[in-house]
C-alpha cells in the first residue's frame, strides 16, 4: 500500500484542501492534516484510517471507516483543532489511541472504543502557551506501564515585545 498525505494549506487556515491518497483512492476535504495511522480497527480485513486534522480555529481528530468500496465514512472523535500526533499502543491489555492536541488546547487524550464508536478522554492538559509539538510513549522506569515524553516549545511573553523569550522543553510524566 502507498500513502500520501497532503496538508493543503501550510499557513494557519481552516481551508479543507488537504487529502490522503491510499493507492488509487483519495480522502478529500481534510483540514490541514498532519498525521495519520492505518489500522483495521473493527477486524473486517479492510483498513480504516485515523487522521489528525490540525486545522486552525476549526479541526478535529477523526476515524475514516473503510466502507469496502473505495470510500470512507468520517466519524469525528473530538471536534478540537490542533491534533498533531498520535500513537496506537497496548495499554491495560487493550489497543488504545493516544492523541496530542497543540494549538492552545495543549491536551493529551486517550480514545477508547465503546459500542463500535470511539470516545476521547482528556488525561493531561497544559497552559495554552505550552506549545506542545510531539510526544512518545515509553516505559521509562520499567514498571510495566507506559509513560509519556512530551516535547514543547513555549513562548514566555515579558512586559515589552522586546522581552519575548523562547524555551524548549521536554517533560516526562507517568500515565
Ligand atoms: Ca476495518
Ligand atoms: Ca512506566
């Protein structure tokens, strides 16, 4: 399988001009998509796709369910802009989707499959100026439970414009 993700508008925008090409099929109308993950989430032998539609003021994290005829049906998990990265991992003996939202929401969310539909649960949230950019799930202390590394680019604004300072930060938290 070959995949190509097109962001559409690179500068901040709510234009739905992004796309994901899957071999000869295409999912159109994506709002600045920046990450995707392919998996057969309902074990029907047809791959479904999770997409981070980062957007600007609008955006979402969604699953596109494979309708087995070359088309996909979108189901929004949360309507929230800034979805930037996701991971699919075994947690508590279940496969779960973990999604990071930037764009002032600065939120880490776990999505669980309930009654054939995904529900997002917020597990961490930072200040709007946090500037989350990336994360990784690793069992850092070898206790059998995944922990999370979060990379952030925060902007601390001082009393004058000239006092703007920028810091890079990596945080580590137990999930
Ligand atoms: Ca499927
Ligand atoms: Ca651990």
